[in-house]
C-alpha cells in the first residue's frame, strides 16, 4: 500500500499546518519589533531561518503583539535574488513588496509612483506612516545582500535612515553574525549594522523535537511508537532538518514492510546517514583545521566550542560538550584530522599523550597508550601479537610470554566500560572493533 510521506520537507516550510515549534523565538522577535527594535536572526544552514520568517508574516501570529495589518505591514524579501543587483534594483524589490502589503491591508496608495527608486520608496513610506501603519522589512539570506559589491556604504546608510524617518524595523536572517558577513570594512562601518539585537536560532527543545514527530503523523495511517521516536532523536539530535530526514526514512521503511519483522532499524539508520552525509560534509568543510580538531575532541578553546554550539554541532551539558546526535559523532570519526587518530569511540592525540572517549579523558600508562594507539591505527583489523609487542617494547626481549596478555587485561580495565572493544583472536592477536 502507498502513502504520502509527511516528512517530505527539505526546504522552507510554507504551510502553517506544517510549522512546528519556535514559540519562544516568535514571541521574543515580535516583542522586540513591537518596541521598534530591529533583529538579526543567525543560525546555521537548514536550521529553519526562512521558515521562521515566513511564519512571522502570518497575520494572526502577530495579533497578540498588535502588529497585524493595517497597524503593521510585513514585507519579506529573498536576498538570493539580489546578490549582484544594483541599489536601484534593491529599492525596486522593497518598493514592490511594500505596495503589495499596503494593498492587501487596504491602504490607498493611488497617485504614488510605481517605479522603485529610492525617492519612490521614501514617498510610499511617508504615505504609509500618515496612515498610522508601521513597516517591518524581513531580509532573508541577508549575507548575499551584505556581500553585494554593487552596494555602497551610502546604500546601507539610506536603509538606516529609514528607521529614523519612518520607524521602519528590520529582521535579517543569515548564517553568520552581521559583523562577519562582509569583507568590506567601509560597508561594515555603516550605522545600519549597529541597530540590531542578535537572536541565535538553534536546535529544537527535546519537547519540540518529539512533538514534530507526532504532529507530522497526526493524519497519517502510520504512527511511530515512543521507542522509535526516542531512537530517531538520539540518532540525529533535535535538529529540525535532520528530524525530517529521519522521519522520512523511518516512514518509508514502515510503509514498505510487509510485516513488523521486516522493519530493520539498521537499514533505516543507514538510509538516514546516506542522505545526511552531504549536509554534514558541507558543515565540516566550512571549518578550519583548529575547529575540526576541536569538534573531533569535543574540547578546546571556549570561543571555538561556543561557535560549534552555535553551528548546532555540539551541545553543552553538565559533563561538558557532546555531539548533537550519534550520526554526527560517527561522521566526525570517519574524517581525517591532523594530529589525531580516531577509532570510534576512541580519539587519540599522540602528541599530547591524550585519549578521550565520548568527551571523557582516560588516564593510561605509557605502555597502555602505545598499545591502544597501535590497535587504533589499524582499527577493525587483527594485529598480530608480535607487532603489538614491538609497538610497546620495541625489540627488547623479555622471557615473559604473558606480558602482552597482562597489558591487554590492564588496558581493558582502564578503558571500562569500553574495554570489550579490544577483541582477542586466539592464536593470532587482537583487534579493536565493536563487541558482538
């Protein structure tokens, strides 16, 4: 039997019935706008910035803050279309959106110019102000506008001037903070960039992540039990994009299975990881070597840890920083990181003589460290006992046939509860791999 998969979303969510969570962020932004404050929404790729801006444009969502038309006009501009545009083209895009919003609100703009010059925009805003209406301009993908080489500091100064003349407020959405999205110091020095309150858009709460799974399936013939939802959230973390990916593949697996015994969570997990790979690679490749090292160890300079948390790659907790989901941890373990040996769950820094397991540092003797390093360098393979002995003791001969067994036993004890990852292959040697 074939069913429509309700987890199809990969881009911005445009239908309100499918929008989930972000109640606190919505209330905070509207409260700031109500007081004439502009807001800069920042967050990583696919965290839901565009969906949130679309949600804020819904009239009834703004009623509680008295920001519905005709009291306030919200104009949403996608800056992807303006990345290389001239100033007059940007004014025209804003002006066109403003005319549409005013017409919808029943504000008569007859007799005003329709061409989108700055002068036309200025006159239209003046007329709207006389009708006791405020204006909020929402600029999605704002980094493309800020980095537009066609736009001068004068252009941004004019945008700033509209806040003073007409009480215009802005919401910008970008992946990085405003100070980091333009290489032009002159543009960055414009007073326009000094009027914003910054709001970080991050992961869902645990409650919202769970609710998303339940709400998507509300009218579907297939339901996920609590155990499956918990497994999916553990796998991908409370990230809205990855939750949709996880839900999609779980739904497909259940819908195509002839019976419950045909449903394999391992197969679901593999399908999720395949789709998630390109997005994780994008995030990884946008980190420098020091940031990659910090992500791999979940430890390092606090400013980098906080940046990785803002990128929704790490979460802070009572026991330090942890990965947001297990697929992210496994992805990181597969990457080559200068100065590190990674053999999940072990992260080894030979230079610092440091071993970490899931963010926790393990204290090892020199011999134990050398033994674990040798096994980790050939993780998954059986390492002959003679090779292990040479790695630890070199060519020093010692009449003690049990010295390697004794060291293995002590290393296993030091690594608890992960000591069973060192698997004995009778008569050959040892391997580092997941216990069966």
